[in-house]
C-alpha cells in the first residue's frame, strides 16, 4: 500500500512539473507573438515611409 502511495505522489509531482513547463512554454509563445506583431507593424510603417 505504501508503495502505491509513493508511486502516486511521484506521478503527481511529475504532472505538476509538466504543467509548469506547459505554462512557461505558453508564456514564451505569447511573448513571441507580441514581438512578431510589433515587428510586422514596424515593417508596415517603414514600407509606408519608403512609398512601397
């Protein structure tokens, strides 16, 4: 019975670790999308100034 409890606790720890990794990856993706949007806006303004 104790072994099953230890295995369950280990599985829960692993699950929490993975959840944290997913949240961190999601945050990195959101920041990258924001940077891309800013770059696209800057590029459009630059092209406009060049008359393209």
